[in-house]
C-alpha cells in the first residue's frame, strides 16, 4: 500500500481528528490546557462533520456546475464528440459477484447516468480510471464490463492508467484527441465537477458538464439536519478532500501544464 495513501488517511479527517483525541489523552496530565484544546478540536470536528445540515451547506459551495436538463440530452450529439465517465473506486473481492471486483457505488451512479445520456444522444463513451495499487483489472475495464452487462451498451475507449483527476484528463487527451475527440460530455459527481472540468479544459477539451449525485439537494431529515449521522462523516470527508484539491490543483499544475 503506497505510503501517500496512509499519510492521507492520517492527515485528513476523520483520521487527524481521531489523532487529536488520542493526543489529548496522552497530554492530559503534562499539558492539560493543550490536551483540552486537542480534545475540543477533535470532538468538535467530528460532530460538525456528522451533521447533514453542515454537509449540505458545504456541498452547495462546490456544486456550482449547472444541471444538464433532460431535454438537452437528445441534442448532445450536435455539441459533443463523446461521453467521458470518470472512475470512482471499486469494491474488492465481493463474494456476491464470485469474488470479482466491481465498480464502486459512485462509479455505478455515474454509469447509470452516462447510459441514459448515451441512449438519448447516440454518442460513444469513454471510461477513465487506472489500477488499484497496480492490481488489474483497471477501474475503466470494470466500468466497461458493468456497462455492457447491465445496460447493454459498449464503452469504446478505455483509459486505464490514471490515478488522479488530473491524470484522468491528460491521459484521456492522449487517447481521444488523436482520434478527433475534442468536445466531451463529462460525467462525474456534482461536487467533483468543478475540478474535473478545470482539468479537462487544461488538457485541451471543450467540456459540457453532466453533473449528478448532488449532495446539496439532500432530503428532509429530523431536526432539520442537525442530528448526527454516521454516513455524513464520510460525505463530509469527500467534500473536504475536494475543496483542498480544487485549491491546490491550479497551484501544482498551473495554466497549460501537461506533465
């Protein structure tokens, strides 16, 4: 397992918040004030991350790309050359599927949406997603298999080396643009779309965004969303990771960088 993955899990919430709580216990006698501050930050952070109201508000800050209205789907072939679906992890060794890996839950959401777009528009599809710690099959291959088996639709192009959103864009450009694909309908979660669009535009694509999986929409919850929920901690972690990526990517890659 790459060391960067371990560090990321420790330095990003909820890992860092749990470490602060552990540090508070360690310092409780020698540095009681510092221990109290660590405990308050750790517990307070976990509490905020578990609140649906806070999560939905945070999602609204990221989900800025407009919805692709259903009445526009049939005209996509006049405005784009292909649909590009971004990978979103995998479920490993599921006995229900004979021990085979399957696309992750978010990837399945993207596949379903892309299938609707493809049927309505007739556009060919591409999938972008690399290997899981170097172990085949790639996320793109898993998505292509699920698309064919579950929806009866082929994915024409597979980009199977990328590990990040930036690599999704750059490696997709290397695969698709020599074949005349420069206008793409990009399918990913709404909270991920700002960064994904920026990357694909930097890679030379004209992008039509097709966001789905809006977390800001939410649904009616008890006490107006101020009651903690365990799933919301995971969603809040994704949003925080996305906000950091959205701020850091332009600094790391910059205008026109393709390396």
